């Protein structure tokens, strides 16, 4: 019997993840990461599972690191690869797992970063001509939403003065207030939003939902233009937390807004904000 290629096995693996009830975001991430691996291996004439050696997967890992992917991102991609090859081995397609002994890159533990008022105002200035990205930046700065939550935001999730973030994976549904700055930015984007039947708020020029990687890449470009290249989109969420702590907003209000499961997670940011005691305001501040 002819051996199936990695490319043809990938959709079957994804279907298996769906049957096992893995979260949609996990499935999308695995699919994207593994498609990247399959393309890389195909460029090196490695298309069959039995042809893949440990060194091939280490080569992919090192390629990603050379392409400036963070060790944390590469480690996440390796988790997907290891899960895929374990599945292939369980299906008796290969007798040994080439990913088993591939080491993860070392991840340096560092404190989260946040933008100063001067820095996030500089970012606002450079995204002003791009209403779509400007609205995304403003949403994260004013609500603390995760980038994946922004990408999955539907048109009907935007209410008069709040945004409804639907439940996903282990995250319950939550509602976060929308202040004037966020609402104005969203309204300006909607005026130029492509005419599409898509239920998603943020779409590409051809009307398709905007992928997380595209949002991240666009914001990275604007960070460069604003001359703050050391920051990423995730730092906007940290900025929201830190700024609200500095402005005496209470921990419960902030924790609910960002979707922390434990209040202790939010408490960790007190040191970053150089705050000894949390405030008592129960209304989020406008940045």
C-alpha cells in the first residue's frame, strides 16, 4: 500500500482534533503551524512521514528562530508538530516518532512590557490613515481584549456602549464597556469597511475575516513606523492593564475586562505598574 504524504494526512489529523473536541482556536493554530512545516519539508523533498528524521524537524525549528520567531512561538509550533507525529505513529504509519527528542528552544523569562503614554500616542498617530488597524489598536488599548478575541469579533458583538466577547475554549462570555475613543474608532472603520456578508467585524479587502497573523504583522509594521519596534500587539493589552491600575481602577473590574480566570493573575501587574495598593474605581479609564 502506498504511503500517504504529510500533506494528505494533515486534514485527517485536523478532523481528528475536531472529533476530540479541541477548541477552534487550537485547531486553527495547529493547522497553520503544520501547513508551514509541510511546506518547509516539501521544499527539501521530504513529503512522506517515513522520510522525516529528527534533524529535519530540528532544521525547521532553527529556520523559524533564524526568521526571528520568538522562542515561545517556536515552542508552540513544536507542540503542534509533536502532537501530529504522535498521531501518525499511533496510526501505525511510522514505527518511530522523529519529533520525540527534538528539544524546545530555551525561553527567557522576562517581565511583560507596556507602552508609555508618549509611545501609544505615537502609535495612534501612525495608524490614523488606516482606520481598520486604528480601530483594532484602540479596541485593545481601551478594553484589554486579546488579539484572537479581536479577530473573532462579530459585527453584532458591538453594542451601543459595550462589546460582547463570546465564550470560547475555557473562557466564558464576558461584556466590556466601550468608551468614546473605542466607539469613535470603530465607527470610522465601519464607514470604510468592505461591503461583505461576513459576520466578522474586521475583514480583509476581499471581505474575508482578518487572520490573527495579519493583524499582528500589520501592527508590527506600524510599531516600526512609530519608532517603537521593541513592542508587539500583546504589549497593548499589558498597557491597558497597567494604565488602569495607575488610574486607581480596582482589580476586579480590570480582571473581568481582560478575562483573567484568577484575580491573582491581575495582581501580578501591580508590581509592573509600581502600585502598592489597588484602587477602588469600578469604571475603566479612557487611555
